[in-house]
């Protein structure tokens, strides 16, 4: 009786071999998954904002943007922003890194900017290279810039960089105002601009 139970037909044996191979494959995949690899935990954010130009406006209006806090702010001696905005004589927007405003006080707060080669909606991921650091960039309505900046909130042992993309919607030269939309990935070292929590 026992010997009859232990004997397997060729078909049954083949099924068991396939099942065993599948289990081994899953185990190998799990073994290759690095448990120390940083994981994204926060969804990518997108919104539109209105700010004023740095020149020709009252000091009590927001003329800058804090990317990490995702909010327009005033330019004050604490320099709690990453980018300030101005409007030149041709109606173009100047993106001004905090180091250009704060000088030596903000020398350690490097901000990199580059112009995107595709429209805002089509830019799904920030480039890894190609940034110009602590330089003023000029954008016209419809143009997009990608921003790389150091983030103090990033824990030790992971990348200390976060990324955002920013596009100018419109410029009001009379009132010295401009509107822009921005997408920000708050996950340290991640470069995704797609909605939701990044997976890579």
C-alpha cells in the first residue's frame, strides 16, 4: 500500500518539478531584493502658485518659493527659500537660487537648475546630470526647468538630494506677478515626477 502511494506518474512528477522550480525562482527574487535599499514613502506633489517679482514690489509679498515646504514665501534675512523670482524688461522670469540672494550666508545651500527638453507634462523623471549650480535661469511662459537641491531632512546614509520641475504659466508685467506650476518628489534620491509614491 505504501509503495503504491509513493510511486508517482510521469505527469504528477512533472507538475511537482514545475512547482518546485517556481518556488525556487521566487526565493531567488526575494534574495536579490536589497532590504537596505531606500524606499519612497511620500506621494509626489503637484500644484500651481502665484508670486510677485523680487524687484518693484512691496517687501511683504511672497517673491520666493520653498520647494521642501512646497509654499511661496517672502525673501527675509533667514533665507527660508530655495528660489526667488524676478521679471526682466522683456517679461521673462528669472529663477534666482538662494545663494545669489543670500551670498556667503547661504553658500552651503547649493541649487542646481537646467532647462527641460520636453514639455512639463511629458517630463516624467528628473535628469541625473546636466545641472548648473547657483546660476540665474531665464524662462518664458511655457518653458520648464528642473531643480536639484540639497535637503536637510534626508536621513544619513541616503542621498541628500531632492528634485522638482517648474513651469511658468503666465506673467503679469503691470502688477509684477507671475504664476507657475511645480511638481516635487519629496523622497530623498528619487527623481520621479509621476503621480503617487515612486517605486524607483
